[in-house]
C-alpha cells in the first residue's frame, strides 16, 4: 500500500470556454496522443482543444468529477440543493417526477 498523497489538483477537469469540450486527466487525449493520467498543467504548451483548436488559456477549471456544479461562492445558498452533485440533482428531480406520476395514477383508484 502506497503512502503517497494524490494531488487533488491533478484530478481537476478543464472546460473549453469556446466549445464546451472537457479535458479529463483520467482519459487523456487520444487525438493528440496524450496518455491517461496526464494533468492539465502537464500538457504541452502548444496543445490545443481537439474540437475547436483554441489554446490552453481558453480553458477553465471545473473541478473533479462529481463535484457540485456552479460557482463555489454560490454553493452556500439555497436549501442545500446547491451542494448536490449533478447525479444527485438528477435523482432528486426525476424521483420527484416519478413520485408525482404515481400519485396521479393513484387517483384512478378513488371512486
């Protein structure tokens, strides 16, 4: 078992502000032969977005996979919903819709 600490910043994903492409270090970049596990900072200086071709400076850090979406300064507002991950938000939304649909169907049982 290794005692090495994992650099959290190396796991961060970066999104292209021009086209929305997301560079994920865990996947790398097959088009430019960047191996999986290469952090955004380790990419070559001349690396460009594989979709639209913009420079690295046009990318912004969106955090690791599963992190809450939105601006970090806004995560404290609301009823706690802002701190949910996108998957948790989907479960909450579609679970609520399914529950509402079941309640609607239960009205047919009334006479």
